[in-house]
């Protein structure tokens, strides 16, 4: 699905590469968290995978890259958009502002590509059902909550039926309920066979992803199962709580990556404490 080999990218007039020596593969149905702080190269890598760089964000790319069987740097937009879709951090920036309903917003890109009305209605209906947007399909997009707007942005990318979906810190401006809804949608899409790559500086949002790739100063420093690597990213709230318990000698297990692991660990601490009091 994705094959990157020794991928390097210099933004126009930049002396140093934004990413360097990036090599990895991704397969259908994978959920990959792309983790790193500011200037780690997360967004640049997504821009290359989507074709935004160097087609729109000018610069010089070296190395080999194939996404869904095509090179996104040279593929025509109408073909590239059907192979890979991208969702950004701010949902407002992705909404056209001229469509009077959610279903028309979702259909916008299909209309621009000349899809006939029968196929357009069918694809929009499928996406609305897939993302459970039935209750808001007739509402005005800019009157929705930020979380609902982000799901509409996901739907607008998904309606083109891309094999790969890229998320660039898509929940950074959302409330807790909306964050969970967008994460759940991404995981469901992976179950349906889409390759999901989710860029984030936080670990909490990707606790249930199957693979983590850490970036630091444009290079991959880790690629494998979920694994916390110290200060290279912000751990989940439960991991930070476990760290505090560890500092007080209460936590002796590996630090938790998921909420379930944290619940089990803290449950064991409470049970041990109760037994000691007895």
C-alpha cells in the first residue's frame, strides 16, 4: 500500500532536510501512529504521502515513494485524490463554506471530478452510513460542533474511496467527546481495509493503534508496536499518573500504554493497599 525508501525532502531555499532517510512500508488495514514533537517531520511526511509536497509545497524530494501503486509527486490530482485522502487539524479550514448541507459538502469533490449524479448519491449515502452521520446530513456544515465538522471533513475525503487516509493532528482542537468520535471513526475505517496514518505529538490518542513510528528531527528513531520512548512525545494521562506512582515506589510494572492496562495496574495497587491495611 505504501512503500518509502530513503525518502528525503528539502523545502525550497532550506539548507537542511525536513525529513531524511525515511524508509518504511504500510499495508491495508494498518493503524499507524506517526509520533513526534514540533519540527520532527510528521507533517512533512504526510505532505509527501499525499502529494501536497512537492506539488503545492515546493521543494526537492529524493528517494522512492509509492502510495497505492502511484507516485504522489507526479500523479494527476484526480487520480491522486482517489488513492490518498488527508484530514487536517482545523476542520473549519476544510469546509467549503458554500454548501448548505452536510450531504452536499461531502458530494462537493465528486461534483468537481465530474461523477454522475446517480453514483454521487450512492457514494455519499454509503459514507454517511459508514460514519453514522444520518442525523446531521441535512444540517448546515458551519453550524455544527467542531467534532461534527471534523467527521464531515473525514467523510469528504472518504467519499473519493481512497485506500490511504492521512490525519494530521486531527483532534488537537476538539473536546474530549469529539476526540473519541474521530478516533473511533479512524479505527473503524482501518477495519474496513483503509490504511490509516495518524500524526500526533500525544500518545493518549493512539493507545489503540497497532504500530507506532517515532520521528525526531526528520528521522525515524522507532518503528514497531506501541512503546513509550521517554520525552519524545507526550504520554497519556494515565501514563503520567503511573509515572508519579512509580516515583513514590507504588508502581513496579511497565508503564501503561492503554487505559485498560492502567486500570488493571491501579486496581492491583489498591488491592495490595487494602490487604496491607487488613
